[in-house]
C-alpha cells in the first residue's frame, strides 16, 4: 500500500511550468481525484467493476473560498463532478464542493465538425493533454480538436478556447443539468456578443457571459427530450450558442460573471473583476493569491514528496465554504431574501466533517474569513428558528465558535452566537439537534429496536449523536464561561459527561441501547467490526467510534480497568485485520482503523494518555506516508476529503500540532515531518516549530525555551511568537 513516493509521478512533474515558481509549484490539484480499487487498499473486496468513493476532489480553477469553482465534469451525480478514471468530459461547471451537489452551468466548447447533439456531445480527452495548477486548468478535447484553458476570480470564470483554423465554433450550455437536477432555467442572448440567464440547483445562480466573438444565435435544443434519471424522467434540453464566422484565428474567450442575487449583479461582478484584464493577468493574479495563502506555512527539511503533499493538502483547506456576496455587498440569504449584511456571506460549512481540524486551520490563516463564516451562521441560525445550523450530527458550529473566539477571533457578536448555541443544546425543536428530548431526559439516545441491520440502513446513529452532543455541550459551556453564565456553564459541563452513558464495560466499546419497558437495554446484535451508515454509529463501526471524548481524555481512559487495557484495545484496533465488509463510507484500513472517514481521526492520540506517545506517532507516520497519495497513479486518499477535513488532518500532523480538542485553544504536539516550520498567522504574527533529532519518541518539548508541561501547547504561546521545539529520538 505504500505508494507515497509515487507523488513524483511524471504527469505532475511535466505539468509544472515556469508560471508556478514559488510554493504553488508543489500543489497538485489532481490529488484526491482518483479512486481506490484493490482489496488491499479498500479493506474489502469490491464488486467487479464497481467504483468506490474517492476523495471526491476537483482539479479545476478556483480562488480561496470563492463563489466560482471552474472545473471539468466527467460524471454527473458524482462527488465533485470529476473522476480521474473517466474518459469523457461533458462540460466545465462553475461550482463544485465534493458532496454530490452543485456543478452549476456546465459549458462545453463545440464545433459543427464535432457534430454535437443534445444527447451526444461529451468529448474524449487524455491525461497527457491535461494539467492543473492553483487557479488554472487546461485540457484538450479530442472530439472538437480544441484546447481549453480555464482561470477564475472570486465570482467569475474566464475560459480560453483555441480551435482549429476554419472550424465553426459554438458553446453548448448544459442548462438543464447539474448535480442538483435543476427544474427551472433560462438562457438567452443579451447583446451582440453576450448571453445571460439563470439555473436552479442548491440556490438559483444567475450568470452573464461575454464572448470575444459575435453571437449568431442562442437557442434551446432538445426540449421535450426525455432522459431516465434516478427512477424518474426529466426534460434535458441544452443551450446552444452559435457564433458568427470568426474573422481570424485568435482563441475564443469567454468571461462570465455569477451571482446568487440577479443577472444585473452577475454583470456587475464581471465588470468589477474581469473588465480589461487578459487571461494571463487573471491567471497571474490567481497564482499570487495562492502563493500568499501557501506562504503562511514554510518548511525546511523533509522530502520533495512530503512538501508536495503538504502544500497539496494545505491548498484543499481553503476551497470551501463558498462566498455568496456580490461586489456591491448584496447577498441572497434565507428564503432568497436579498440583504446588504456588511460582511461576506458564506455557505454553511460541513460541520461534521470540518469542525475537527479544517475550520480551525482556516481561521489560523484567514481569520477574517472564519469571522464572516461565523457571522453567516448566526444570520442563518436566527432565520431558521433560533438554532445554530447543523450538518449530520450535533451542532458543531458550537465547537467552531468556541475554538475561534478563544483563539482571538473576536469581531463577531458572541452573545448572538451563544443564544443560538444554548438553544441548540437545551431546547428540542425542529431545526435543532435530532432526538434532543431523549438526550436531555436520560443523557443518551436510544437506537431503533431491530435486528439484522444492513450497512446502508439509516436509523438514528444514536451512539455517535450521544457522544458528539456531549462534546458540543462542552464547547457551549466554554462560551457560557466567557459570558459569565455560570448556571448554564455548570449544566452543560454536566451534560458533557454524557459520553460515558453508552460505554459498555463488558465489551470496552461505546454501544447502542434500545428502550424496552422504559429501560435501556444493550443492543444484542452487536458486531463491533460491522460498518453502518447510520445505525448506532454514523459512517463507522464500534472500533472506529472508540475514545471520543476530546474534552476529557483522563475520564475516558478511566472507564477502562487500567491503562494496559486501553493499550491492548488500541493495539488491536491498529493491528487486527478488519472484517472485510464493503461500505462506500469506510475505506483505507490500518488494521481495524478506518482512515477513510472522519469518526476515528482522533483515536491515535489516545496513546498519549496512557504514556505510549511513540505508538501514536508510529500510527501517524504510517497514515501520513501510506494513506495519502495512494493508488496506481499516486493520486488517491484513503477516503473522502469531505470539504478539506482529511487534507487538514495531514497538514496539522505534518507540521507537528493537531487540534485534538478544537474547541480548546491548544494543540497536541506531534513529531513533525520537517526540521523547521515557519508559520505566519493571519494577523501577521509568526512562530516556529523546530524538530531536533530523529525518531518517533518525543523526549522533550519546550515553548519559548521553557519546558512544556504535558502534551498540549497553548495557542496564545504560539500567537506570541514563542518557538516550539520538539526533541525526538528512537
């Protein structure tokens, strides 16, 4: 499985141009676009020809936290729209995340000679005619003999198409398709060289595009055509933009602006960001933007492969959430109400994935963005019944708010945020935590009383919800403490101990209970290594739901008879072969431990709390070197990147500090991959992390020249510029 050094694969090396001379040269946007296929890598035997979920990343052009992500579409209803193994490109969409949504307004350059029809228009392509860098993407479409280049700004896409001389050129706009299966759309001509319209699908997106050549006509073709999809029939016409005969051989350029408010705003965004700018200038601006972001972490030592992975994963941290505010300050918020909020409005973060590490890392580098994401959550929460926005389990916005505030991000209304957090933690209701009434009544959530549950069956995810609600309660208690609400602080701290309520000492696992005759009874059909989508555990099994109490590691360890019992449990987790059960959500196993999904990502650090730090580091090193850059091409992750969480896990461990308890303003210290890390926080303050020696045993830690007590370094000490020195050995 160790294919880490395959990162130096010829495709990536050949694609590094003189354009990228700084840290952007180390970023490979194709990282995470491939899929794992072999049983050794997946952890189970897949059905013949069945593709599992990959990291679901996209290689297209985008700026940090932008409105636009301009990227190729090789498959609809896939995570990001792009799968490296595919051989056809359907178009170039303008939004992407990696969660089976978005892909607004795919556009494909076509020629009459290529004979496109509403049903048949995709073009073959080859990876040796494809390259990607931060803010730039290029590919050749074989069917139409056209070279496509893409770059972007925050709210606009910039296409450049080089056709064969003499070919009759046009654009096919896949107006009726995206990952959200739009029901309404419009595209029409808006001038001699412009077109405009809108498309529904996770928000109505408006667009205004200007071409460098005059338009002959804009039509919808194939209206009334029916296409099978997800058990229903859909009308799938396409928009066709036919151009007048070109006067020369210059490339065709398309500048297109977007807005979630109006066509007028899309036009204004286009004028503000692209008017008078050349393709090369916009690409250079994108490269400089990414260079500035990546420059917040600079390293000495390490291998080229480790640097490539560091900066490739660091790049992934900043692609989501997405901007939803136009240059005039207008945003479309809840119910498509248009407001001028006075700050940048962002989409809801994928809290269940990213609260663990990514949102904190983002805030360390771009605190202004983190602040506005929190403001956006407050706005959204107040409009949705007074609860903090949720994603899957818990209300992990509470962790993000607490962790950000305690790290010094203060320019938001903490009292407004706290009101939402407190209601989420204490008041059952629609829009709040699922099954909160059960949790408040007895400290745990019951599971459905049933048997023979299959992996894909969805029930309550009761164990995961219970233990994660407890951590959310702790995060909310930290904010209550900041605001002097001692009564609720004490109540929430009591609730934070509810993670213990579903611990089964007879098995050493957190285990589901059912209600029978008003009493809690352990689930009898208990298979610790069987993965569930949402029965007892969310996208996990009992093994990968161990040891989740980041706020109380000592209390967690004390649930076991001894530290030796904990060590034995951990050793088994990382060494015993998994059960081989197929599950899209659970891939990339180290023993029984699944690195391909988030629930277990804090487990390795448990070794610290039983005085076996070196075992934790051995696991961390194995994961960093063997579970990133996997697969035949060296481009796969062990599992889904989930909006940057898996990437951020790598970044933080690679530099030697991890957000074990993200609500707390501190980091657990690990052995970095590099001899020296120079980190610049978003406020300009810098600190260094220095490694002395080699090996996996941490023999000493100093902060600012003084010995560090314990394993956690405070954010404040780093923010004051104190050097963190880690002395290690064998």
